[in-house]
């Protein structure tokens, strides 16, 4: 039986954009100049008193709130005289960025901030963040080392990552079986994925649910397909300018994605459907697969049945397996440059990234840990265990596109809309993206 339940989190779909992997999903705020990056922060400060923490997920994500409350209580128990005050902030990116800008300009605000990684957050607001390189336990830094690039500039650390984010395709095992597919046979290559999609379509199902009005799926599919053709070194070269967007590798990534669209493997009319509105098609049993975020696994398990949800990771294209598994930093906890309790705040940030909090986020929220010492064996969700097993077995690197500037990511998404519409070739579209990249350097 296909299950259909209402979405219990009214604002959760906004997080599909807010937390999206791959090409940056939110416009970066202005690089603030309230104080220069070389100015010293308050530093040190009192090791007791109240820490004010800005959290833009707390209000709309009950499970997140539960985990963070437990971490706060654990920290307060270990630090006599210290208290944590969570301030719920809007999850709307533009509003939150305005609040950050005002706080930094006035040299005030909270002690600890939840931030987007890379240019979408940490890099753009670096002038208001404290360098915590020497203020946090080296053991914590080592544990999250694979994700540190998301919060590190010129060797200085401006935050600690919490959770990994990746684009994956979830599938409904009952629908696979109804279409004549083996629901337990792993799909590990691009050709297998396309073949499964064609068989679902022949059986009367939408192969892959998707809403691409804003172009977000374009960025997500880049993250999903790129590792099947390019190495992580290729991804870094693309971001740095050493490789151009018009390179044959990127042309093939785009053409393989567009070929899937042209074969009708995504939702009909996907280009007019907002990202926030496409999920019900998978929930109600019309679609056999859905392109989504790894953090959505627990939620979708509740929608279609815990044992009925399968997952397809980034597929192999040039070979049987991808060159690496793309998993970028989900979010970063940072210390304000103007905190009067900077050392205490740094210790708190370390607790937000430690193994205990990471394991709690894994079992309660469904976030794959950025902390490599966190245990991931204990979960009630088979699909989560499957993803965790893959991420502990294979080489993991930041998702391609996470290092792109916001204007480059925007250009990529908009240019691919033209390719899908038949108004531009992949070569011409990527040449335009390269032009934007050249201007931004």
C-alpha cells in the first residue's frame, strides 16, 4: 500500500532551498566591512554568564530544537555559571542576512551564530566572525577536518561544521516492484538510473519528482552527476579558475542531465513547479523517485513507509562507481567577533560539533555527521544507515559547486534553464557562466 501523510513541518520545505547541496542555493550577503578582517576580536572574556545564540532552524524544526536543547543542557551542566539563551531567528535568508549585517555594523549582536558555509555565509560575513583557530580543542578540529574548508580562510578557522549535506535520489520500493524493477537491486551507475526511469515511465509513473521553477534542480543535478565524471581535484580546479566551465567535462555533465529531462524522466512541467511544491508527487505515489537532500531521509521514510524507502547515491558514469561521494557541510556554528565571552563561546561551538551532538543529530534529525568520530550504527531508519555506511566506506569530499561564488552559481542555474528550454546549447550556456566567473575574480 502506498502511504500519504501531510507534511508535519510547515516550514521544512524552505530548508530544501536553505540547506541545498551543490551550487550555492542562496545569494551571499554583502561582504561586511564593519571592521577589517585583520582587526582583533574581543577574545578571551568571561567564562561564566549568558551566551546568546542565534538559531534560524529552531522555530520551524521541532527535532532540531530537541537536539539543540539537549546540547545546551549538557554544556550548562559542564560549565558552572554559564547559561545558553537561544534566540529564534527567521529562516528567510534575506531577513537573516540583514540582521547579521546590522549586528556586525553596530559591533553587537549574539555570541554564537548559525551560518551557511562558504561564500553563502561564513566567507561573506567573515569581518564579524572571530578566529577560533587557537580557541577550540584540537581534537574537535581534527574530527571535522574533512569539512573545515567550509569555514576556513587563509588557514584561520571561523567556525565548526555541523552535519553533512548531499543530493541523493530516494525511491519508493513498492512502486519499483509494481513497475517490474527489483527494489533491492542497487542502482550505482547513470545507465542503470536512466533505465529504471524509463521502466517507471512505461509503467505509468513519473520517474523522478522535481520542481525546477527557480533552477535549483540544475545545481542539485550538477552535484549528483559531476563525481561520476570528474575528480575532486577537477572540482577544485573549476572553482579556482584553473579549469573553465566550458571544459568538455562540464559540457558532458550538463548534456547528461538535459538528456534525462528530454527523455521525460522528471516531472512533466517541472520548469513551472516551485521547489517547495514538488514533493507531494512522491508522497502520494505518483512518482517512483525524488531528487532531494540526504537530510530529508527520515521525513520521507515517514511518508512512504520506513522499510519502503530506498536511496540512490551519486552514480558512476565513466566507471562503475563515482570518483568520490559528494557531501558538503550543511551549516557552520561561529563565534561573533564582538562577543565578550569569546573563549566560552568557542567551547560552546565545540560542543555543537562534538560526537555527542553529531550522533544526536544523526538519530533524531537524520543529519550525516561531519564529525568523523561520531557513531552512526544506531538508527531506526534503514535508509539513513545505508547512507551512513556508504559515507564511511568511500572517499568523501565537499559537493561540487559549494566553492562557487553566489553569482556564478546563479548564472549556472539560469543558463541551464535556457538549455532545457532549447534556447541555448550546453557549450554556449557554460561559456556565459565562464564569463561571469571571469568577471568575479
